[in-house]
C-alpha cells in the first residue's frame, strides 16, 4: 500500500497496453516522461466512487497518488506506481 513519504517509481515493467492507439501513445508518453525517475508521495486520496459501479473496486484503481517529480506535482492512479524497496 502506498502512503505519504514513500519513494515510488512507475511500475511499467509489467504493463499490458490496450490495443487502442490513444492508449499506446499515453503509456509511451508516461514512460518517456517519468520512466526510471524516483518520486516522493505527497498525498494518497480515495477516488470518488461512481454510483453505477459494483460495490467491489478493482485493485489499484481506487486511489489517486500525488507525487513530486522533477520539481513539480503530478497525479497518478495507484496501479501505475510501485514502492521502491529501500532495504536492499
């Protein structure tokens, strides 16, 4: 679970990109702009739940994570990030 103060990076090693061209461009842009860059978590917020969905949420899609990267704030869905293991 991601929490404020964690050091995170894009979890792009296991991405399976949907076949749509827009999705391919989006994920490639994320990799180009943020791939391999450490980020510090500032906030973790629950996403508002739409009324028309099932009661069970898909893992990782229920949180917005605000991070500091390259001197600016950026918001990611928690499923796109992984916590960096600092223990070695």
